[in-house]
C-alpha cells in the first residue's frame, strides 16, 4: 500500500492525545497505586521515575522511529527496515503479545464498566461486604463475560471508524474528559479529613524500602504503563506525519502518563487514609474493594458527594481503559489488514471475535474454569505472565538493541531530527542509553523475573 493511501493522524495534538491515551490506562489508575501501596510509597515512585525517563522514553522514541520510518504495522515495519532477517519475529511477537494483553485487559476493563453501572445505579452505596461482592462478581459465570464483551464491542466501534475519525477523534474527546475528572477527584480527595496521612505516605521516601524486588516491579510497571515492548506505539507512529517531533512527543506522553499515575495515587491514598482501619496495601482489590468502602464511610454524612465521587471515579477508569484497549486492538487490526490484504473492517472483526473468545476464557478462569491451570496459573494470570513478564521485557530489550546496534545511525538521526531540521541535544546520550543501559537493565530484570517465578 502506498503512503498516500495510508491513514494519518491529522494534528500534533491528536498524536499526543492518542499516544497518551494508549499509555494512560488501568496501569496508571489501578496497578500503579497498588504497586505503590505494596512497595512502600514514595521510594517506589522515585525508582519508577528513573525507569520512565531513562529506560522508557528511549525505548518509546525507538518504537516511534521504527513505526514512522516504515509507515507500516509493527510486523511489516521490521521487514522493511531489516529485510530477510529474523528481526521480523520481534514484530510478530508484538502482535501476539497485543492479542494476549487485549484479551485479559478487557476482562478488568469489563469489571470497571460493571462498577460504573453499579455506582450510577446507587448499588455501591450502603454498608456492604465489598470483598464478598467483588469475589462473587468475578466468579459469576456470565456477568463479567457479558461486560467484557460489551467493552470489546465499544473498542471495536471506535476501531472500525478508522485512524482519524475513530482513534484520533475519540482520543481528543476522551483524554480531556479524563484529565478533568482526575483534577476534580484530586481536589475532592485532598479535602477529606485525615488525608494528610496519605499524602505523607506518598511524599516521604523511605530508602530502606528499595530492594531488588522493588526495582524490578518499578521497571515492569513503567513498561506496562507506557505501552512499550510490543509495537503498540510503533503502530501509532506509523500514522504520524513527517513533521512530528518524536523526542518531544515521547517526552510529553511520558509526562502525561506519569502525572496521571501520581495523581491517581493522590486520589486514592488520601481517601483510603481518611478512613481508619483500611489498609493501603490491599493489592488488586484496592480499587474494587477498598474504594467502595471509602466512598461510603468517608462520605457517610454527605452521601450525595460519595455517590458523585464514586461515579466519577469509575467513569475515569472506563475512559482510561478504553483508550488503551483501542491502541491494543489497532496493533492486530493493522497487521491483519496490511499483511493479509483483508479489509480493515474485516480485520477488526477477526480481532474482536478472537479476543472475545480468549477474554471469556480468561474471565471464566476466576470461576468455573479455575481448576484449569497452565504452569500452575489460572488462564488470566498465565496471559498476564506471558505478556507482561515475558514478551514485553523481551520485546523492549530487542527494540533497544535493534535501534541501538542494528539500524543505521544516520537513519536514526534523520528520524529523530526530522532530516536535520530539529536540534536535538541529547542524541548521543540517547544512543548510549539504547546501546548499553536499556538492554542491560532490562536483561538483568528480565532474567531475575524469570528466576523468581
Ligand atoms: N499502558 C496501558 C495502561 O497503562 C495498557 C496498554 C495499552 C499496554 N497498550 C499496551 C500495555 C501495550 C502494554 C503494551 O493501562
């Protein structure tokens, strides 16, 4: 397909909002606060920031330049840049990982949709055993499957509209809404009595908490949160115009992503600490079990405010998840469409159908299929492990090696500086990070993760 026929994002703002939409997701609002809670607060955040800006941003720029230079889906991109070499496998691995991530990610996205509906209908108010409520819901044989399917169809509806009229247009509406909601919730959370305890937890680093395990978690979290290692941003960058500044875009996306993650901490922890007896290290249940309690107890005497807070919070989760599932869906859709000459519409149906089947299996692995285990894990955990702990770090490492060592330095320079039009002062530092720091750091962490599991 020639470049002229290929769709493009229409504006710089569209590029940033779509990419930030991919990055900002459940990883920021659900997983980040969990990790912060379990790994000791501020110290974790500091390590996380180092990982984002010294490992994440260089890998992101690499994905951007691979995508934009080749103007093709991630599998074809490697074929164009490294014809007749095994590098193509990196792209294919990305498509495969995208499929797996989309399948299990949408299960959790479906839970957020159910919570949004329940919160709106007022079913989350009143004293309740939310642990039981959550456990019963996820193990239910049809309800979570239904919500997962609805979420996948919502994603599908955006994807079939195309790159400019679907992805870009929706990102331009959803991202500002998301940022606005976050702003309102932060103010609400700060104004709760007792919230200063939560702030202290987030702002006072205790360096004794930084262990090897914390560093590993921070880096895994940074990669997941920035959507790196499997060609997601590479696919988006294939729709970037030639005037886009790749370094600046990567910096902005990383900044927005980090701000949203930290703000989510600022929403959740002051709120959780304002209720005595609730624990901040509740793990994955933080958002689905602890928070509904917070909404009820903390706002006990002003129920309508608790109601509003909870509805806005779950709308926020749904919006964030949706912009991410869209980006995951696009990786596979673009691949099928361009590599097999199938229309984009049909390609999207294949991805949606396949992921609904896999997603249903993942969802059922919390209930009726809980005895079916692969490598000792239920299917949901297995998909998470295989993609987030294995394929993504491996992909991230290979991407940095590809740009740092394999690609012609001139080509990299031309992409990063837009043929010399932009002045980039950190170019050598960037190459240094890609050649040595990123592959080594990711490699060490990767091997460690594998040995631990
Ligand atoms: N970054 C998203 C989040 O934080 C999830 C996501 C979207 C993702 N695309 C990805 C994760 C690609 C890994 C790879 O929720």
